[in-house]
């Protein structure tokens, strides 16, 4: 995710405020701890609020789009990906961080699970997320229906009951 250039600031922010909001956005996006300092009177509080608000709105937008993809079945996990010729894609051998050579096979490494296990776990997590999203979607639909019924009851109620 790219850090935005514009933030919902009530007036033209100073460069120090823009930098503050960008750094805050980055820290929130990477889920890391950020320690920020700035001289007195530079607008730290407002910059914190505006930067966090922008990240929250962007994050919710991303989650909403992902939820729609998951619920519609358009988001495909790596284990479900199929090559154009109908075969499962072949895995490429991982390389070292320098890209100079292959990494030791999974059987020789302690920090990696077998591919089948990783694929199964990813698919299980995806299914659980879809189930949670469907439950939330159904709950929201029920609440909206109830609110609609209550509004209709209020509209149809006698005037003396509307005080």
C-alpha cells in the first residue's frame, strides 16, 4: 500500500505535519510501533488524528473490497490457482535473499512447513474468514431489516404516539 500524499486536514498542512502523517500511516500500515516527536506547537495532535483517520478509512475500504471478493468467490487462494492449460502451477525453487542460489529444501529447514500443510492451513483460514464475513453480512442484513420495520411502524403510528 502506498502512503497517500493528501490527508483530511482542515487547512493547508506544513511540511512537518505532512511528514508526521506519512510516517504515522506507514507505521500503522506495517503494524509496527511508531515513536514520534515534534516541537511544541507543530500540530502533533491534529496530525495524529488526521493521519490515523486516513489510514482507518483506507483500511476499512480495503477490507470491504476484500470481503466482497471473498463473498463473491472471486478471490482465489494460491492452492486453487490453475494455469491456463488446466494444470496446477509448478512451484519455483526459492532463492536466497541475494538471489544467487537456491535455498535448502523444506526438509532441511526448521522454519518452514511442508507445502501441502501451508496450502491446507491457508485454505482453512480463508474458509473461516469467509464464514465470519457471511455471518457478519447476515447480521447486518437482519439489523437493517429490523430498522426498516421499526421506521415503517413509526410512520404508521398515530400522531399521539410520536411524541
